[in-house]
């Protein structure tokens, strides 16, 4: 198929899926499982990504042009993950043009008042962002820079393109890396569940409602889902069979709470260590501070709130906190 034909086909499919996603009542009433999938997707985070980009542009990119954001010194390809198929709008455009089209600017630059634009055309992370309509059996993602699909080896590798550093090393969304349990400084590598992938938990099928395929449950990407029988199920119980969904959720809530508590303490101590180190040239303490800041930042880059690979996450925070306290102690602060 010629390139123009491919683009035309993708645009057509994007329109179909986007129409369904924007009309939840219509999508939910469709007799096919695709209607169910779109309705479920519409309730999840992948269906509402435009506001996040607008927020970042208005807070961190004031004065920059769309080209600066995509190709500048401190480049960040928002389009690639938050709305890759947006480049197919209006017959096709570059990522920089997509930023300019879908977000307001003044004299070609983003301002503190930058907002979303053409919201009815914004696709978010639509079906064809992760499913090549011409090769549906393959795990692949749409590369908004090239306009082509890239096949990945596994579902984890697919997720890791945006929820990890596989594609963008400088990203601060590092759930994929945290799950692999590598990358801490002075913290031993640790992978809690090496044989469990992202989709095992986030696209779990409880089997309660036979009319809903695993894809229906999965496209909300939530590990806890309200079932058709009035109860809730949690993906943890497919392996931890001795507990029910409510117990699993309670455990997760406790873990997240303890992570937040330690994170707050660590953040406070690392900030204090940085303050007392200002203007000092002690190389040993400076290296220790750098490591503490790096491990703290890494732990906070996980998107689960303290649940993914918990032992590794807590080790990162404990290491950062310990080094910060050592600095404060050595300087008697």
C-alpha cells in the first residue's frame, strides 16, 4: 500500500474509534466487543491526555515555540506519548505542527495561559496508537515522528516506550524501569516479580461477565474493577488466591500510604542536605548528595504511588534518606 493510502486508512480508522470514544453511550450500546472496549477505554486515563500536555506547556514551556519543545535544547516529545496519532489530523502534520494546532499560543509561543484547542479532534492515546490496523496481531506503537508502526517484542516493551526510558531516556515516567528493579545508585538490583508483565495486572480478566472480553477489562488499565455482579475484583487475586479483592485493595492502600510517608520524610531531609551543602566543596559529601537526589527522583518517577516493585522502591527511598541524614550529621545540622 502506498504511503498516502496508508495515511488515509489510518485517518479513517482514527475517526471511527475517536467518534465512538467521544460518544460513550453510543459506544457502550454497540453489540460488538469493540464497542465495549471503546466504552471502557473512555473511562481510563488514556482517553484524556490533552489537558496534561496543556498544563505542562503553560507551566514549564512558557516562551518556547512548538519547535523548541519538540527539537530544542531541552526537548520533550509530548505528542509521541500523549497523542501520537494527532499528527494524522488535517491530512497529516509534523509533531511541532500538531502542538501548535492542538494548543493555544501567542505570537507562535506558549504562554502561562496556554490551553487546549481543537479538542474534538484530539485522539489522546487512541486504539491505533498501540494497534496497527494492518498488522493487528503484532504488538506495536505508532511513531509520530516517522508516521510508521514499530513492532515490539513484548507487551512490557510496548508499555515501556512511554512508561519507561526505552524510547526517551530523559523521561520522568519510569514505571517500566522500576519494575525491572535496576538503575538505583548504591541500591542492589531487585525484581520482585520477574515473570509478571504490565498486562497481567493492568489487563486482567476476572471472567465474571462473559460478555466482556479480557480487552474490555484491560482497556481501563485499572487493577481494581467494579464487576457486573455488583462486586469488585482485583487482579492481585489471580495469584494470591487466599485473599479477596477488598483485602488486596486494603494492602495496596497501606503500601501507598507508607510510601508517601517515607517519601515526604526523605524529600524534606534531602532538601535540607542540599541547603547546607550550598557553597561547600567537599567532594565526598557532594557525591553522596547527588546519589541521594538521584535515588529520590527515581523513586518518585514511578507511577504507581508506591506499589510497583515495592521492596526496590522503598530501598531507593531509604538509601536517599540515609545519605541525606549522614550529610546533615557530618555537618552537625
